[in-house]
C-alpha cells in the first residue's frame, strides 16, 4: 500500500472584491495558515472493482464510499458512481468525476481511501471536541453534526477541499506526481477549477482555488467560457485533456506576500452574509448604470493597484535597505492608520502609501454600498474598521471579499499584535469579534511528509 498527503490553504481577498469577476482587473489574494488535508492510500481491490472512499471523521456521517464503473452509452455519464450509503457530496463527486475523465477512465481496480482533515478556523467551533489524530500530534476539532449543518467562516473551505482532494487523487494514478513542477501545478489548478465549478453548477471568479493552489498571489481570472461549456453537457476525456493540458487560460498568478513584520489579522464577526445576493445586486447595478459603474470600478482598480504597488515597495525596502526598513516597522508601533493617512502628503513612505490606499479602497467600497444597495461595507462594519484605524500599529483594514457581515481583515504591525488585541478588549465595539489564530502563508498546495492519520 502506498500513501501520500497534501494540504491546501484558506484565503482572504484583501483587494479586488467584485472586480475579481472581470478578467480585465487584478486582485490581491492572501493565503492563510488554515489548511485542508487529504491523505490518500492505495491498494489493489479485493473484489475486482474500483472503490473510492473519502472520509471526513471530524463530522457526523462524514464518509462517502463510491463503487465506480464506466459506461460507453453516450446518452449517460461516462463515470457512474454509486455511493453505498445513499449519501451525496457534490464537491467530492465532481472531483472524482473530473479526475477519472481526465485520466481516460483508468482501468486499475484500486481500493482508494482518502481521509480529509480541516483546521479549526474553517468552521464554527461550537459543540466541538479537540482530538489529536496521529503521531505528529496534529490537533483537530470534531463536530457533533454533519458537515452540511456546521456553519463555515468564509475562508474557502470548498476550494481547499477540492484542490487537496484533486492532488491526492491524481497522485494515486501518477505515482511520481511532483507538485513543485510548474506544469504539474498548472494542471492541478485547472482540474480543481473545473471540479469546483461543476460542483457549484456555475463558474465563479476562481480566486479561492487559485490561492489554494499557488498561495498568496496577485490574481487575474480566466475567461468563464472555458468552463461554461463543460457545465452544459457531459464531456469526453479528449475535451477535458485539451482544456487542462493544451489551453492557455491566460490567468495571472504572480506571487505577492506580506513583507516581514506586517501581519494579517482576521476577525470573525459571525454576522453572516449571502454572497450571491450581494453579487447579484452589484452586477444588476452595473448593467443599469454602465457609465457610473465603469468610473467607480476604474477608480477602485486604481486604488487596489496602488495598495499592491505599496506592498511591493515595502518588500523592496526590506530586501535592499534593512536599516531603513527596521526604522519603518518600528515607527508603525506608535502610529495609527488615521495618523498615516492624515500625513500622507508629507509622508511618502510605503507605510503611508499602504494606509492611504486602504483608506481610498474603503471610500470607494462605501460608495458602491450606497449606490448598489448591497451591504458591502455596512455601517456596523464601518464603525468597527474606523475604530481599528485609530489604534497604533494598525495600517488599516477592509471587509474582505464580497463584503457583508462575515469578517474584517486588518494589516498590523506583527510586534504590536498583543498590544492591539489588548486595546480592542477595552472597547465594547469589538465584543462581537473573534480574532482568528491565522497568519499569511506564501505556499499553496504542499505535500505533508509526516502527516499519517491513525
């Protein structure tokens, strides 16, 4: 029996909400330290059939076992899956279907066991028990309810699941799979995007799958027509292979992380938002107001690009002038975003540029909130972010992604985190915020050398 384990990170869309839907704009996606793990083991089948079992022991009824055969009937799906317990999981089923089709319906009669684990930050931590699961002493939270009934925190759990499961399942058939090879990583990304879209029945922007694959990146999406046609009909292996291996998706996935000494602080508000409704309101407004919406989106894109450029400038200082860089980071401990923005005309440092860029992004998102009626930065979140911006050590913050009441995301001085959290604990406005134990990571999908579940 052979086995390998892969993990993929969560995400936060720091800049580029809504614009990420349009291939002409770029966005900043930060990969997070919360990871989804997929441990795959392969053995020859005892009953001469292909069986793929995906287990998620952290959740009640968290096992899906599929007996698989192939049909030559062009009027039906070529991959036929029967779940032995009558359960359904569209993300698992779509991933299995995509991989087996891509591999031209492999004939090996395997018994494949894939065990999934997710770090605690992906889901609500209510009604859980903490357990260690292996010799490496990884600790996970176990829930009393099925996965469909446990609230998610919006960190991209489905994208991380599909990306890690895609990689693990592919490794069962490609024994020498090397995720450090750029061409292999591109295939994993493309396969995961297809599987994720098919599971959802629609083509999203794909930034969550891209970050799960490549890590912290500046991202520009693929043309949705690449996958739209796949949703309409059953596809042949030849069609899928051409799309995965031979088609230029024309995405941007440039590496871009946070400079040393700057930390991302993510706060879970627990308010909840219905992202599809927010998106529909914004897109409907854009259709009805093409001139005004184009100007606002152009201005917002300019502010997003200035933030990305300012972060890159700070990184350049870090690499070329350590003395000046250390002075900048040290100075942040006594300055708030409000002070940096107020002095940005005379202070041209990268820190002031970052703070003023975030401030301008918020102004434009607030304007979009007013004009569309979508609660992108609701008044409660405005009050919360304004209070954050007055605390020394805070560069600024946004409502990430599509906005709403789910979360807030801050950039802060790493050395001041404890002081910042202590200051927040004195203010009632922060009582509803749970600050998650997360950090930014550069890597996307990685192979875990010592992760072997019991």
